[in-house]
C-alpha cells in the first residue's frame, strides 16, 4: 500500500518538533523580548516516503533540508507564536502535497520534412551573414 499525501502529512505532524526563537521583522520592541518565530524540524527519513516522492521532496526542500535528512522550516511572518506555528504547518503540508504530485510527461515535438528543410535553410543563410562579418583584408 502506497501512502498518500494526507496520510503522510498526518504522520509528519506527529513526528515534527517545534522550537520558538526570537524573530526579525514586524513587532517593534516586542520582537526583542518574545520568541514568536517557529522553527519546525522533521526527520524526513522517518516518513518512509517512496523513492520518487522522496527525490521530489528533497529537490523541493532545497537548502531547507540538512545533510542528516532533517527538514528545517522557519516561520516568522506573523507577530504571534500561534499564527507562525500554523503558517509553518501549512508550508509543511504544501511541501508534502507538492512532492506527491507527479510531474506531467513532456510530449516530444516532431518536425516534418518541410519544416526541417526550412530550418536548415535559415541556419545556412544566417551562417553566411555571420561569415561575411569580420576584418576586411586587402589582398
């Protein structure tokens, strides 16, 4: 049975650890006193994601993923701890949802014989124009 995005998100929310840190940004003097930013840590290996989903997740996470396989999300957009906590959880959900979405297969374009000939003719013409540029020799 392959896990789905909602199942994985539910499991991720049970495995996640949160810590609160002082934030920069809005809040004035209050920012210096109150730890309103949330730092979310998740061991991605503990999610047991299928290999292609894990590869997409790792690529989407980018620099937010540590070498030990932990996802580190910091939310400090809002002034309150609870709003930042909700924001971090929503961003985690969006990341997991996006990792489960299969990319669409790209259909190869095909040139017919006439178009291929026109394209090569245009390349030849452009090549002769460029060959005509350069230093003028007085031989």
